[in-house]
C-alpha cells in the first residue's frame, strides 16, 4: 500500500530508503508501496494522521491529482504556505469520514489531499529536475530487475537512451552514478531481508542476485562498514532497546 502521513504536531526524523530527513510539523509524506521507510518521533509530543491506500485503488485516485505516485515525497517547512491549512482540513475530514464508516467520500478526499501535497511539493522546488522522466523510468526498471544483476548497458538499452544521458539524469535526480544507484537498491533490499526475515545471509545474497555469498559479504561490508551477520545482530539488539511511539490516529 501507498501511505500518506500528515504531521500536525511535533518533530522527528524520517528514514526513506537510505536518506534521513529531519522534520518539524507541519510536514507531510507520500510513500509508494515497496519503498523502505520509517520514522522516529518524540513520545507524547507528536501527532499525525496516516492514510494507507491499496495499490489497486491508487491509480483512479491519482488520476484526479497532480501528485506523481512512482516516487516518495516529503514536504517540510513552508509553514506559511496557503496549502497547509487546506491539507490539514482535508486530512481531518478524511479521518472523520473514516471513523463514521463513510467509505464513499474517502477516494475523493484522498485525491484532494494528494493534489495539495503535489502543490506543496511544487512550491518547495526551485525548478523541474533535468531528466526527471528518464530518472524515474530508470528507478522503476531497477525496482523490477535489481535481483537479476543486469549490467548498466542492459538498462541503457531497455530505456532506449545513451549511457551519457542516463548518467546525467541519474546524477541530477538521485545524486548517484547509475551503478551506485543499482548497488544502493540491492543494499536496501538486503537490509530489509536481514532485519525483517530470519533467512540466512546466503539466502539473502541469492535473493538479491549475488551468486557468491562471500562476494555479497564483501559488497555489504564495503558499503556498511561491517559484514551482514554482524550488522543484523546489531539491528536486533537495537530494536530491543525501545521503539518510537506510533502516531495516531490512523486512517
């Protein structure tokens, strides 16, 4: 499911894939399904409304708004923007309709909320990013094929572009080289599997396209600073030290 989280109060840190973003309310995020994310907030000081949207229901809703649904977006700051009160009112109405069991208005209200998020995001940008369409077409292709260990040349051919244009678009939109972007996606999936499953390190390596588990361990250590088994043990230990309070209420 995709997820909209509107923070009306508080502050904290967002983690979207391997990015860390500090925020102070008002703030809002849109996260497509399949994007690894999470947050930490100060207990008893933050409040949010969360709306989860099934992938099957998302396209007709998105068709009524200007918000791209293929990429995550978080908008912070701009507290003076006229779109914040509109979004706050829409999210509150969405919550009330949900609590009353009124399913019919929810799709329309979600479309309005997504459009407000798009407008907030647009006012926070200095201009359209060069190669935006190519960069996110590349991202979608990586999401489908990173387990297949495609070489860069195959992505170039599948997108009908040139190595130079793809490198420029990826660097401008994602801040990474093409190879580094693919490696980051494989690393994100490896971390997800290590944290949320009990599969062995060897199974995780095969799942994300490494034929040699030893090579995967070297790859992981190069990017993370410690081997996958040791990193997993540290994550498990940290999770036992306490978890952030979940925002409420949730739609």
